């Protein structure tokens, strides 16, 4: 009996294993009950789970002065236990201890957490020692899962992304690097909670907030992807941190729970997250700062979140993570939590690690994940009736590694002396990422004696030892398959991966996990995106993506439609005509994709009691109602007859360009290369083809109605056969034409009282010509010319423009072939600037990362946006830009020339801008040639200060630059003797803010042509060379017979102009403003420092402010003048061309040029204000 008690004492103590983890990873440790056999004063623990024997000397007896380690009573016999035998007469310590469960517990008959077995001696566990013989309660050793048939682990594949890896200098992994075709969900790990405001933040100051948008932007690549934010993690609840009590504090108070829910909802809506994953590690656990009431309060927190999510109008997901350790899981009220959560993410990994050395199991090597233990962990959920369909099973893309105490003993159960050697990138002893494990396998694959991989088929895990004493467990295709086959047989409906960024760049772990070798194929993803983009274009153009939220919202104007959607109108349906409601107060919101550009273009048509809601020409119907709403042409009263139509204007000119109605009334046929897509008898109610009939008279001869009939000829709507304009067109309306509206997704091409009938509508109504546009006809004018084809952009990052060439174009154009230089792009450059006669200032720019180097190396953390901007579309009428995360930048896009687009590092504030600034300061003449309002400075004061050291004792603001090594000019001298890690002079501080390896806040990434165009616009140069432009235009005017040559010329002309619009749009892009604001503030700070520490610089802050505003105004006028002049030149040269008979490329050129002329207001560079600190 005493032996059994000792065994159970050991098991009870082992159930409180403490789990230790690195900052960067999610960990949980599952406690496995073990069989113990006494042998003298040692215990041989037979590991039934993995058929491994291990030994450890631990004395679980007791004596006076040596109490029981598990807190039990020390009985007179010297053994530990509960009840009168141990806690009564002769007890020497802990004599008031009570059992964990059963008859000797504090509350007699108490059951165990999670319905685990209560043993004969009052200990909770799950093996035969607890569940058989004289077990007191819940005596089922191996419960079965509930819930019937479930799903498959591939139904939901959740890839966690460790956001800190986006700023890692080793194995840097951006969100866009993740193999999205392997995943259905991506979880951002980790976001933190501000302890005071409960607002969502990044986990540390080094992780930029842009990572939130980076991960949500993955939906642009895969729209059906779900993005969750995972909040918390292991270190969030570490001891001695301000964040450890945060989850408990939030959950403990109803006010705090609602405050957090409101903050979280605002955050998720703002960025567009689809759900939240709570990772509280761990509620209730005393070793993790847990409190007794955490268990109950966690359920309340989930309830509040679910209620707030449901009331938001968005379909938001709610999940939580759970450990596989009984010690930690015992404080989770799983049934209560699952009432509100969608599923639970089970961390079925990190079962063993170096922390075992301080646990009863001892310092022995064990696989960090094995199937036998996972099955036991899952049974904890079966015990409380959580079905497998509500669980995502965890898989680790890493391994736990050890240094063997005895290299000759290298199987599970052998002793270890500590963690294995640190990985090259993870730099953590005892832990290696998948990519590091693969590196070990690849480097040692020919060293058979030094590398041994063993497949433990029972445990479904592999392990290897190398370098004599190194040992690690890991998964591969074989073991993933084993685990997944079991999980599928049970009915798990999902899987999670910790972590997707731990895979190598070939995605071998994801391929092994999914069994799909094509994962990560850029072409595959590109093909997917192209198909989806076509679908989205069609849906957006026709309003198919628009939808009513069929729930009455009391304050419609403030309704948030969610990510990539916007409010365009509302329907008062459900408000019952309540006159207390004013416009934008009550109704069903109508939301449309932002890409459809429907905002401010929609109108409810139809009014009065007898409504006849009919869309006008060039409008598409996106909804209908008997109430209507706002904006509308009538009131919001309900129709007594008929209905109202919500109509939105669409630009169908790209489709109808070249189409026309024939003239006359004789049914003129279309040309041979054309076809009639619609017919009318008297189009547009012009009465030209209407025959007056004798009027109807009463018996007394009084006329009571006039009659008319259309002629039998009419007109045809002709379009080119080679460019099918519409898939289908038909007239709608007959008789009194009460039903005369087009269906949803159809464009109203025209309205007419006769339409295709000789009889007109009654009651002055009109029929509608309803057409479905052919999407292939939308993109007619294409702007994909390679403007850098002739080398004109090869030196796009090299700015050797002399300051003596002041501001205005001398007639030369800068997007033309440049002289070659031997200086590497990005190297420091020294310029000689004549401030006045005899006073030449030396200005030296900072070395910066050129091209794709901007995404690597020291200082990368200061680059706010990891990616580049390019034109959003090759359709010429699309004047916007789109951001592409690094890794998804289409560097191999092929233009008509067959050459790839070049990319370059872009300085938001041009390198040459400092030269211009100082010249403005000493001449008093702004870039626009206007006089400076602020008093100018003395040239000698500028000269004396610029390259001088700051005065001793000067207090200079931190710019947030990073310490960089391994680059010429950082930690070593550049060609001019400067070490840019030591910013000693104003020259060095100012040029650092312009952009350097150490300071990248003002840098971004652009195609070479847009980079050059932007530079030229800000310097007063012409964006595209006039001689090249004229050459192409002359080819168009000549109307040669070579259609390919003609199309190429037209494409060049339009591309250059479109790029100007795009360049301005890039400069004004809202996602850049926040980050460029910092460089603007820093520039202002430097100006204030100059005024403080150098004589004669008092006016410099005001001069800087004037200069910046004038420069942007000057650049805006330059852009507008360029587009106006070039468009005018095109239209003048082609003014005598008959568009209806011209070749298609020429028609496209005229039409698009005219469109450009209507968009001149977009050519304005916006100033970025200096925000108050």
C-alpha cells in the first residue's frame, strides 16, 4: 500500500510541471502520467507512451524536518498521503493538507478538473493508476470523442506568422513570403494589449505597426484567405512584466471587458482582420500569474466579445489557444468557453524540452511532439464533451534540440547535459527552426557515420543526432502523414502551424505537410490572381459586389461596411416611414466594393405614389425597393404601385467606344466589319421617325387623345465585330410600361418611349434598353510600355545634377538615355555648390541601399513599408497605384518591348532637395522664382556651419537611426572620409534624414520610370523627352500599315502620361503619409537645431517651411503643364481624324487623351504636415 501511495505522490507532483519557453515561440507541455517502480531509493519510470525506460533519483518519502515535496501530509511511516493515516497521529508536517479530490479533499467528494479520474488516494490523473482499481470518480481511462463525424485537418489550415521575423536580419520573412496556397487562415503573432487603454499594439517598439496592414493585405493576393490577429503569447504573461496581469484585469470587470471589446472591434474593423485568436498563457495557473477567478472570468470575456462581434454587422471569428498540458488546461472551463468560441487551437507540440530537467521526468531527451502523447492530450477534451470538429490540431515547424550527456547513448530516454548548440538564425539553445534542421540534413547527407535519422513509427516522429553529441526531434512528410491520418480518423476540422515563417524559402515544410509540391509557385499564385482580378472587375463594374445589409441600422451614416467596401446609399425598408427619422438615420445600408467606385454616383430613381423607378442611360441597377431611400430624386415614402430602383452611374465608354446609332429612319445597316447589337424605331424620343395618326375623338367630336406610331424602319446600334461590346441587349417595357427597369447587373444603355416597338409606352413612360457589357471590351487602351527600354532609367538612382542648373527646364528632357557612370548606385556622392562667387560649399550625400538592397541589411527596421508601389493596372484610364509587398513585386513584368520593368530605391525627399534648399536660403528666390517671404541668409553663415561639428554640449534629438556595419561608410569611411554611424555635422544629419542605410523612413521602392518622372517633376524637368514623344506621335499621324508599330507608338504616348498621374498618386498615397511624416518632423527638428546652435540660421526653420510648400506647388504645376501640353499636342495633330472610321489604336489614343484632360485636378502634390508630438 505504501508503495502505491509513493507512486501516486510522484504522479501528482509530476502533474505540476513548469513549462519554460523562449520569447519568440508558443509553448505548452503536456503532462503524461507515468508508471513508477520502486527499486531501493531510486524510481525507474517506465514511459508507457513511448516504450522508453528512464531513471531518476528522487525521494518522495518524508521525515521530521523533511516535508513531502507534493505538499501532502508526512505520515508516521515516513510516507506521504492524505486522511487520518497520514495526517493524524504521528504526522510530522503539512498535517492539515487535503487531497486533490475524493473523500479526503477539502470538500469531500470533490471531482477532478476536466473530469479526470480521482484515484483511490485522492490524486487526479488519466492513466490506469488513477482510473481503475478503487478510483473514486470519473473512472474512464480512455474516453471517446463526442459529436459524431467531424472534418479533416486540411479543411482549415492556420499558418501563424511571427511578425518579428519581418524585421529579422537572418531568414527575414515578410507576410507576403508566406505560401498562401497552402493556407486557409493566417494568424498574426503577436499583438499586445496596452495595460492602461486596452488598445491593441505591436508586441514591441521595434515591430512596426505596418505589419498589421502587411498581413491583412494578403487578402489582395488571396481574397478568400481569413486573417486573424493573435493576441498575447507566452512572454505577454511572463513574470515581472506589466502585461502579465492584463488579461486577468480585463476579464475581471464588466466595464473592462466591454472597453476591451470596443477597442478590439475598432482595431479589427480599421485594419480589416477577420477574427481574433486569444492566447492567454495561462489563466488560473499560479506559476503564470493566474488568479482563482480567471476560469470563470475568461468565459465572461468570450461572451462579451461574441456579443460585440455579433452586433457589429460583421462576420468575425473568435478563437482561443489551449495547451496540451493538464497542469495548465485544468483552469480552462472548456464547455463554457466553447459556447462563444468558433473553435480552439490546440498547441499539441512542445511536449518536451530542456525544461524537463527541473521536472520529475528529469533531464532526458524526448521528442517535443509525438502521437501517443497527443492522443492522451486530446482525451482531456473528450472528457468534457468537446467534439474534435471544434479543435484545430497543432503542428510544429521546428524541433527541440539537446546536447547529449553521453554521446554513446542517443535514443529517447538518454540523459542530456543542456540545450543543443544555437541555430544560425534562431540563436536559441535547444531550439532549431525547420530551415535550420534542413540545413543540418543537407550538410551532413554524405556523412553517414555522423548523421543518423531514426523514424519512431509508434510515436510518429523522427529524431537524429549529429556532431557527436547533438540530438533533435522533428517532423517530415512521413510523420505529418501519420498524425494527419489519425486526426482525420477522429474528425478534427482544422490544423494550425507554428509557425509558417519557420519554413525554408523553398516551402519544404508546407509541401510535406500538405503533400502538394507546387506550393509557393509564384506563377500559380499569379494565375490565380489574374482570374480573380477578372472576376472582381466584372462584379465591380456591374455592381454585382454591392449588397444590402438586410438589418435595420439606426444610424446609417456612421455604418462601417468593412474592409474594401464603402457605403453608397441606404433603403428605408424596415423603418416603416417613421417621420422622426431624418436622412442617414435609419435603414438598410447598401455597401459596394471600393474598387467599383460607386460612392457619390448612386441615386434612387422613382417617386410619388405610383413609382416608376427606371435607371437613366449609362446607369446600372444595384437594388430595388418600394421605399427607396437616400440619395434619391424623390422622398422616402412607400410606393403604392410599382417600385424604386437604386441606380449607379458606370463608365461604359471603354465598351461603347466606336459604337453608334445609325441615322435616319430607314433601318440603315451596319458596316461589313460591324454588327447590330440593338435596334430602335425612334431612339432618344426625338420624334424624327414618328408618324402622327388621326386623334381619338368622343362621340361629340371632342378630341380626348392624340395618337402616333413609329415608322417601320428605325435605327441600328452598330459596334465592331472584332470588339464585342455587349453579350446581350434587349428592350424592357410594354403596354403601360410599369415594368421597365433593367435587371441587376445590366446597364441601361438608352431609354425611349418606343424602343423596339412601333407602339409607345402610356403615361409618358419610357422603355429601357438593357445590356450586359462584354468584359473583354473594357480594357481597350493599354499602358504597359517600357519607358526605360533605352537605358534612360539605368541611372535613376544617380543624381549628379548640378545646382547651377536652376529649377527650370532648359529644354532637355530627363527620361532619355543617360551617361554611364562607374560609381555604384547608393554610394556617397560629393557635390560642389556655388553659394556665391568664390564660396563653394561641399555637400556629401549619405550612402543608401540601392534597388532591392533596401529590403535587407542593418537599418531594415526603419523601412516602414516592406514593398513597392507601381501602377495599379495597365489600363490607361486607371491612374492610381497599388502597393506590393516585397516578394510579390512583379519584377519580371514584360512590356511590349519584351524587357522587364526596372525598380529603384526612391527618396521621398529628393537627394538634390538639400542643394535647392540652401540655394533658396542664400538667394531669397524660391523654386517657383517667387521671392522668399522670410529674410534670406548670409552665404558665409551657411558655408561656416554646414560641415562644422556641432558645438560642445549641444543637445541633439535622436533620429531613430540604426547602427549599421558591413557597408562602406558605416563603421568604415566612405570615399570622402565619413563614417555615417557618427553624425558629427549638419551635413551628415540632414542627408541621413534624406535617406541612408541607417535611416530608411523616407525611402520607398518604385519602378525606374516612375522614380525618374517624380525626380524630374520636382526639379522642373520634363518627365518624358519631347523628341521621343514627337517621334512616336509622327508615326501615329503617318497612319502606317504596320498595326503592331502603330499600337506600340500609341502605347508609348499614353504610358508616359499615365505614369505622371501615377507618380503623383504615389506621392500622395495615404499609407505613406504616416511614415513620411516622421522624416518631415525630423527635418523640421534639424532646422530648429541649426537655429539654436549656429549663428545666422535663425530664419532657417521658416525658410524650410516656405521652401517645402513652394516646391510641391511648383511640381504640381509642372505636372499639370506637361500633361496639358502633351495631350494638346496629340489632339491637335489628330483633330481632323474621324473617330468612327479611324483605326482602333488611334481611336483609343484620342479617347484616352480626352479622358486625361478631364483628370487634371488629380495632378497636385499634397503637402505632408508636421504633426504635433
